[in-house]
């Protein structure tokens, strides 16, 4: 089966950078963002039961070049290895890649910061990558404050070399790719409960609400970015992130009264009745 080159990157398009209307079992359709529909179906994660009281964890399906780039083996049943000594006591910050830190395209971009070759079905394609304004400052600052984890729904064969070029300081303690997501109702969802960290000390920065629909109470929303070089979104998020890095319970800052309680308009997690 041939792979659509665009399917290695999971990102919103300009037209789809909005809440997507899709009624499902009577649930309000405003809790997801549309993603490209040409995703490679043969590499989708399966849904299975595992650890987690609120959202049953799936068993990831291994994919080509997919791996967990972290020091040491992950703890049993979790996506992340044990916390490093230097990160003890830090909040875990999960950061998305596409349209949050960078924008990538298979079409040539004159001012691309990186050009990454990616082999697909025996053919090498060039991926043109733009860095979001202030991303270098953002990464260095959050790297000092948090245990940082890159979590993207894109394939490792693209995202891993991009992360190598982007993260010159070793900010990301681990990198998680598409096979670590849950494919749920047409979206790749990042189930934070599977990380192996106390959810009261986990924050996710992501441009797609669909990516964190299991744990919206842990999210710091971020606008999608494509090519606006006057954008200041990453700098604008730093004061809130600084406040979150200093608390024992992120819900006290993010304003949720009951940790783990889904909002009333969110679809139920896998295995729960609609």
C-alpha cells in the first residue's frame, strides 16, 4: 500500500483551523478540530483496554521508524520512563509540534528554516519547515522550568529529524509520536493519563483541542500558526506557564474544580457510553 506523503504530518489546514461540526450520538459537535482526511489508515492506533481510571489506555500499534526517544526504558504500562533526578519536583509540560512550534509543507518555502528529507515508498521527499517566531526563546525558558515532552501525532520519520534540528538544547526529555496516540472519533488523541505522571502536575500546550479532549482541564490552548512572522503566541503563553511551573496542582491555576472531570460538552472516552 503506497503512502500519501502528506499523511506523515498531522496538522490542521488554514480552512480547517476551526471547530469542526460533526454530530455523534447526540453529543455537541464543538469539541474537536478537523484534521486532513488522507491519513494512512494502515498505521492507525488501535483501541484497547489498559491502565487508566478515566480513559482506558490503548495498545499502540508499532509503525515504521516509530520509537520513544528517551533515556532509560519506560515504566511498565506508561509512555514515559521514570522522572530523571534533575527533573524531580517539576511539572511535566507536553508540547505539540505542528502548527504549535513549526509549520511544515511538501511545497517549497523560500524562507524555510529547515529542509528535511523523508523517504516514503522508496522516494525521498523534501519537507520544508518554518519555525514559529520566538520558538527558540520559548523552548529555552520552558526547558528550565518543566520536565518537557514532545508529543506529536505525526510520524517519527518526519518529526524526529525536525525535533533534532529544532531542539538544540536538549529541552525535550522524551519524544512521543503517532503510535503513542489514541485514534478516537477521527482524531489522534494524546491520552495524558498514559504518560505515567500525576495529572495534577501535567500541562499540555497544543493548537488542536481534539488532541486533548480526554483531558481539556490540563490544556493551555494555543492558536494554530502557519506563516505569520509577527506572531507572539509563544511569548504570550509564558506568563501562564511560569505560574503553572510553581504550583503543586495545576488545576488551581487552570481553574478546574474537579481534576479529571470532563467538561459537559466533551465526548466520552473510549469504553464509556455516549
